[in-house]
C-alpha cells in the first residue's frame, strides 16, 4: 500500500484494523446485517459438486446443439459471466475460430434496437437460451426471455424449444421456477444465501462460462485457495489491507475510486466490480463511488482529469506480472518512427513501464494509488480475484456502517416505471 502513504498515516490504518477484524468475524459467522446472504463466503469449498457436473453436461449439450448461446440476465446475472469470458478467452470471443458456441447477452436493457439486433443474429442460427433470474419477473430479462422463447418455439416447436432452454433460478419459488417446472426446462439454482452480485462462482456464472470452454473446476480451485489465504485475521490479510485503505482514504475525503487496468480484456471485470461495490456500499447518503478506466487508451481521454482535476479520487490498479502472449518490437534500420530504443523489448515490459509511470504521475498529482497484482490471467487467478474482491467488499461495507448485501435503492425506479406503464396493483 505504498501508494497511499502520502495521504493517510500508519496509525490511521492500524486503528481501522480493529474494524476490519470485527467485519471479518461478521462475514465468517454470518451474524452481521444481511448475514443470510453470506453463503458466498464458503462457496468455493461448499459448492454443489453434483450441480457442477450437471453444468458441465449441459455445456456439452449446448456445444453439440447450438452455434450460439443467448444468456438472458441483468446485473449480477450476467456481468460476472461476461467478465470471465472476455478476460479468459477474448473481448472478441464471438469472432474467434473456436469449437464452442458464440455467446451473446440479452435482457440487460429495454432497447428495441439492441434486442432487435440480437434476435436477427440468432434467427437463422442454431441457438439455445440460458435465462438467469431468481424471480423471473425482473422487467428487462423477462421481456427478453418472452421474445427469445417465442422465437425458439416458432423455430423448433414446443418440444424442441424445451430442450434448448436452461433456467437458472430460485430453488423452489418464483415465476421462472414455476414456468420451468410446467414446461420441463432444465434448471440450475441461484442459491438462497447468495445475492446476485456475489453469485458469479455459482451456476449463475458457471454455465455460460463453461459453455465458452473455460475450465470452471480450475476457477473454483483458485477461489478455494484464495478463501484459505484470506482466512487469517491480521494486517497480512490483503483483503483487510485493501478494505482498510479504501475506508481510510474515504474518511480523508477521497469519495471516488477508479479501477484501472492496462489489459483491454479486463473491461467487463471492471463493470462487475462497479456493481459489486456500488450496490454494496452506496446507501444512506454514504459510500465510495466506483468508476473505471481502460489504460492506456483512457490516459489520452480521462488522463487529464485524473492527473489534474478535483482531488476527490483514489485509484486501484489491477495488474498481471506476465502475459499469455509475448510480442516484441521489431528492429527498423531507418528508425523513422524514433522507436529504436524499444527494439527487441516485449510489449509486456513496455506495458508495465506505462503502468509504473502512470502510478507515479498520479500519486504526484494527488491521487492515492493501490495495486492488486496477480501472476497472470488464468482460470485460477480469475477465481481468486473474484473471491478477493467479494471478501474485501463485504469487509469494507461493514466497516462503512452499511448492510453490504441489500440494495433498497434499486427498487425506486422500478416502482416509478411500473406506475408509468400501468402495471396492475401498483
């Protein structure tokens, strides 16, 4: 945490360690506010192995039956899966030459333009649907599912559609569960004790991730290893240090946290992180506002503000020590572009230098910086990072005096929308 030493002193961090310990005990025991939704804390070692096998079998059938999988969900019902696919496979996953289906995402907006394009994309393709909703009545995914279900039934008939629909929903209750039972869809469980934004390592995320050919067992192993590492109660616990640093900086007036990464494939991981922390901490007129940037592109757009704008920012970098691909700058005898000093160097080395230079500049400009460093992009590191951020978010939420597992403010826009659209009973 050397990047924050100019902004908070060691005694402040030490004082907050007591709050972190209390928060850790609440997460571990499930006795804090919202504790009924802390099932994710033990999930990496307690997940349903039989359901995991069914997920792998379903992913195999999807691969055999379809060249496209439509994942219908909003918020935590799709962000984690998309983050995993883009980070571990490619942001251009659907353009790859591959033996796994294209994966497209619907139900995360109400745009006719967007949904129309998605429907056009699958109309003449072999496709399946994974609808993800605990209740089945959230407007955005419910509308999308009705449209794609109608297209499936026209294309394959009722029986053919039934075999191509996979519902991830509540174990016993809700409109989608009742529909799945009535129609005979294969179902997977949204655990009762895990909220949507903490659910990526459950069936919510694992089915589409497995369909993309990603090894979900390795991902869960990475999360289980991180769970063991983070069980210690003390300042050697990196989740404690991250949560403590965030809270210390917030109390010192840093109200906005920017998540930054020099890997374009990290973009949707940052979108998932924004929901995780924003929905968990933004309550009662309090909370750090989560934002994100994609470097180095955004150094040429947002960089000016971050370097020289209002000093209400803190910045967290996620970095990877090594790359899965090494590309070297070639030599050019003429050196007309002036890049001779980079000849023979790898882009990994150059990218790392850009990160270090950015951190130093931003710290000098008055932005405290934290770095979360991972060895490389892999299934294990993805699982570990997801678990780390979830645990740190739970700690930070409790330290900030809020329930990190509810989202009462989300309901207000829904009530207004239902009134405007004339929903019965509203």
